[in-house]
């Protein structure tokens, strides 16, 4: 079994916050892939389903962000999972909005949800970092992440969520590259060229330079009517 953890804060007040993008991603996966109804367990909302050939548990801690590790630890102990079975989807200030990166292990970079998970299961779990951008100053971070995504962000946010859902089976299979390709097809699809091909240029024989036209402008014009 794989454990996908989405980070966020519980309740409708926070549902569309930038900090809740991890919850949003799990909701998209559950909806698109026919997962079981959400239920309360492990101080979280959980549901189960299949992604490819893998059984996956989706978990949204309801402990508030800075205690997320409690819920993750409980679920891991109950199902006897290892840290290699865990993938955490979370907001990332250091990526521009709409960007997504997969990472295995590493620090928590001051993210309170990751800090809590570190304290309960260690640092070697996988992460899907979901870019929300940075407000520009560290003193503005708290207010920024706890504000809703603006209307202008809805297009890229929807594309990102659908891309994550498209690639969820690859993520469960441990194929980060294929997962990233699925996301890219939604967020940065290939575009057909609309520019006309340039006419081929005739190469001049080496050592021969084009000679200037000695005719006056009037003579050039008259020659067009001959």
C-alpha cells in the first residue's frame, strides 16, 4: 500500500487557501479515480482506491498544519508502512505558481507541516512540491499562504490538479519522471507552430560577393513595367 498525504488545514474557512493545495490535489485524485467515500480515522479524513496496480490510501490530516505528523504516524503504524511508502503533497513557496517537482527526502525549509512530519517519521519520505510563489518578504508569508487563490489563478490551478490526477498512477508506481510528464502535458502542452517556414536562402559561391545594382531608383521602378 502507498500512503499519499495532502497537507492543509481543516474546515471550509481554509478550503481554498494556498496552504491547502495538498488537500485539493487529493480531492482531485479521489474524484477522478473512483476512490471510496471519505471517512474519519487517524485524526484525518481518509479514503482508499487503486492507482494502476497499487492500493493507495489518501490522507488529509485534520489536526491543523503544524500537527500533521501525528496523523501520518498513526496511519503508518496501523498499516505497517515504511517511510518509502509515503508521498506528501504540499504547497511550495520556492516554486513559481503552477510548477510541480518531485523530491525524495531532504529538509522541511520551514514548512510547519513538513516539520511536524519530520518529527514523527523522519525526513526520508517523498514529496510532491506544488508551487504557489512567494509574496516577496518573509514577514508576509503567513498571511499569503492563508489567503485564498485569486480568481486569476483558477486556470493554472485547475490544469495542475488535473495533471497530478493524470499522473497519480505513475506516482504510486514510483515513476517520478512519467508523473512529471503527465503534469507537463496539462500545464505546458506542446504547441503546434503557426509561423510560416522561412524561404531557403541560395548560397553564394565562396569568394564571390554580390555586386551593387548600378541603376537609379527610377530605372529600377521602370524595369518592373517592361
